[in-house]
C-alpha cells in the first residue's frame, strides 16, 4: 500500500498555488523500467525542442502534451487500485480476495499510466496486488503533479483627474435700430 499526499492549494495576499492535474506511471521489474526508458527516448524524438522543457514523458502526460505512453508486453503483471481513503485501503490490505473496498481507478499489467484532474487535494492510496503466488515482483511507481503558481504585485499608477472648467459669459441684449430707406415705385 502506498500513501500519496498531494500538495494543498494555498492562497496568500499576493500569491496562490493550485494543483491542476497529476499523472502516474507504474512498471513491474526490469521490463517495466525498460518500457519507461523507451518512452523517454520516443518522447524526446517526437516533441523535439519542446521535450527539452520537461525532458520527461510523465511530465508531458501531466501537462497534456502526450496522450499515450506505450507499455511493454512481456513480464509479470500487477493489479493496482486507487482508493480515496484509509478505510478502503485497510479493507484492501486485510481482505483483498473478499473485495468490499471501493476504488476510483484500477488497472492490471506490467506497466500502467494515467493523467488525473481529480482528486486534486489531500491523501489517497495506491494498492498493489501480485496475483503470482510463486514469484515476488518489484514495482516502480512515479507520480508527478502540475501546480499553477500565480504571483501578484501591488502597483501604483497615476490616474488623471478630470476637473470641469466653468466660464461665465455675459450676453447683451441686441440693439435694434430702425432706419427709413426710400423705395422707388
């Protein structure tokens, strides 16, 4: 059982952090490791200079740059279950074969991966089950998160003030004069 703690969203007066998504990859034994290394090479070749920003296919998956990570097809497998709370994790550990535990995602293979946008807070559990009674397996688990960090700053700026200007005008009464002009008829 693996307990995974996601970072908490934080808000301060001039800064905030928010978990946007997270991605996981798990692989069994050397076969899973080799499949992941092949993914790294293919990722760098496919994305070219953009891959140099992250350099890692799992980060590319979390950022939604890639949608698919090839998995191997030879080797031992592992069943994995993501559970939201400790109570279900305890049921998983004590009585896997009887069931009764609740999970929100699961898979079975020599490697698995996924991108999640929920949950984005708190703790969850990853339960691993080896269905091979004769051989032990080594499982590598990698989890990355994408956290959006916003920084704000206070800036002062001058805002022009518009003041109306009033003028007084004096209007005089027009002076009308009457003149007689001779007209020829």
